[in-house]
C-alpha cells in the first residue's frame, strides 16, 4: 500500500509517498480502508526536528492523526465492527500514520462515522473535534451564559471551538485575521476581532479562554475573571521547548486556572462527536482537499498560516 513517510528531519520536501506492507489487524484491532485523512499543524515541529529531544520514534516516520473510511477486516476478539462499516477515528496516542491506504487501529479508537457527512468531509473532524470538545467540557467545564474567548479561531480546533461554544450557550468572542472576521461570525462567534489590532488589555474579562496560539499566555491569563479557566492548546513554535516548560509551570502553579492536556479520546468521546455532528451542532471546516502527492504542499501552507479549518487528504476513493 501507499503511505506518506519521511526518513529525516527537514522542510516539507522530506515528505514522500512510499510503498509499504499493508498492515494485518491483530487481536482487538480493526483494518480500515482510508478514504480521507486530515493534516494536523501539530505535526509540523515533529517533521522539522524541533521535538527530537522529546520523541524517540525511529525513521521512517509517518504522518496523519485521524481518518475516515470503511472497515475491511477485523482481528480476533472484535465484535462491534464488520467489513463495510463506515467509521472515523484517531491513531493511537502519540502515533501517526493515517495518511495511508490502510490503517490497523485498536477498536477503541473508532466510532461510527456521521451519517450526514461524506467520509471525505468527516476526515477533517476526529482530532480537532475531540480536542475542542474535551477542552470545553472536561477541562474548562464551560456552561451556558459564560463568556468564551477563542484565540486562533480560524484553525482546525479553533473553528470547532467557536461552533461548540455557541452550541453550549456561551457568549463567544473570536480572535482571527481581518479577512476572516465575517467568516468566523458565520461559524457562531458573537464578536470577532482582528488579532493584529486587538491588544489583550483591550478585551474584557472571560470565564473561559481557549488558546491556540501559544504566545503571550500571561497577558491573556490576566483577562480571566475571578473563576476563569484557560485551556492552553498550543506552544510558541519559535521556542517550543521553552514554551512547553513555561505553560507547564503555569498549570502546575495555578491548576484551577490553567489547563493543559494531550488529546487522547476514548471511543465514547469519538461517538459523542458523531452525535454532535448529526445533531447539526458542528460541521467540518475544510480549507482545501488535496491528493496524497500534495502532502508537502499542505505542510507548506500550514507553515505560511492563514488556513481556514483543515487541509484534507483525499486517498482517491471518494
């Protein structure tokens, strides 16, 4: 089968399509024929080598954290899935490899794909959707009537956080680029402000802040109300290790105010996302659909910035 891999750290051009063995599902695993996979900005520092002191995975390395497709085979002990089922899901925690013709994953990494989406559209949501959902529910405990600030509202997670915040009854303020302000309002933001011209001190107080930028966390933490909570979901890519350590220290000192987590959704959480999509509370936001051969182009686009939602890789089965 085909899979996108890289055998050294470097720029997007290190990504290439390689022929690799098709996986065989082991006990409690499901083999999925991938129809679409999304491109995650969080993988950029891994590919560039900025995380080499933290991760020890050997080369070659694969890319892609989530997917949508159809079950083709199941391993021993699997009872909930059968060949032909439409599913979506995420790769095992800290593992990549969804941009491939097939993936073999533990059955608890899957849920039924939403019936109101194509599998290609669905591929944009599993990682970003479960991340936003966990941030707003398990971590921030957002309730109706609270003020929510989404910083970095046009990206994959931010665009879903805006929609979910509105669905949960919050008053949503979104920070985005000037050209995206009307678009973010269409997603559900009550107020949309240009991040280039809006200083933290120009803002009021918020009950919950979801930060997807990773810089100036102290200035935005100061915008929290008395019982406010900030969920920090990004780090400064120009100084990523220092940024991670700084955010971790803030969370350790003020654990009720600053929340960090590494998204590792359960099957129930992925199934909850399915229900929210089918209820019309959220929809996928896709900037561009690209063929597998354009994976490097997708990484270059994410590095340049300005992407609305997610890039999705079409495996050619749509």
